[in-house]
């Protein structure tokens, strides 16, 4: 199956925990000609009902198609390699679901490191009920967390940022790659994939 065909909108329910909120947002039909939009296809306007994770006014993650598209490398690598997958940053669990949704997936377990207990409270129950025994969620700082000595991950995917553009993001992506290198055979980050797809660049 093509990786891009695995795009499915999130079914994480709306809710609030502390300052964090999962909400459903409707993008209405409008007078829009995709052929007149010079941006890559993944960034073009697609009406519909979407899910958004917010911290106060800051949008941390959505299930919009462009956000899916800029994370597809993680899905491709995980499905090709199978085994244990590490994700830093829970978000809406979009990548978790993409690699576990199909019964024939060779991904045996996904470990997610998430700093916020409120995000875990909002999103983890959905993932655990849908994929019992296959999702481990650890409440910890991704920059300092270390797995047990005998753990090894085929894929490490880092997505802890609401915005890929601030200058500090490049430094933080390097820090995460270096910290997790002893345990991960392959690593990628959402900001790097976003910049690669974006017409604006970094």
C-alpha cells in the first residue's frame, strides 16, 4: 500500500486537560481552484472536519493533510523496518496509528515519550484502547529520557515542536538525534521533513 494512502483523519475525541485541548475544527467549502495554487499538492486547501491539539492559543498538531504528508517518512521507515519504534512527542498519535492500523504491519510496539501529562490524558486512552499491548507511553523529557539498556528501536521519530521555523529548532533536532543515537537504527524529525516539502524552505 502507498504510504500516502494511509492518511486517515484522527478519531481522538474532543476534550480538555489543564491548559491543553483537543478540538474539532471545520474547514468549510469555499471558492478555491487548486490548479491556481502554486504550492505543492500537500499544502493545498482541503475542506472537512479536522482535529487540533492546542496549548492555550498555540496549535501544536493537527490531522490536516500537509501535517500528515510531512510525517510520512516516519511511516515509510517504520513499515519497512518493523520491530520497535520510538516516537518523541505524542501529539494526536497520527504516526502511531499509521504504523499500527493494518493487521499485517510488522511494527510490534511503539514507545512514545511525552512530556505533558495533560496530552497523555487526552490522547493515550484512545490509542491504548485501539491498539492494546502495542503502545507504551512514557511521561518524560525526550532530551534526557533513556530506555532500558537492552532496548533497541528500528526507527526514532522526533516531533515535539508546534512550529518548524524558529532558529532553536535546528539545535534541538541535533540534540535529540545525538541523544537517541545509541538506541535507534534510523532517526528523522518533523521539522526537517517539513522544510523539505515546504515551498518557503527553512
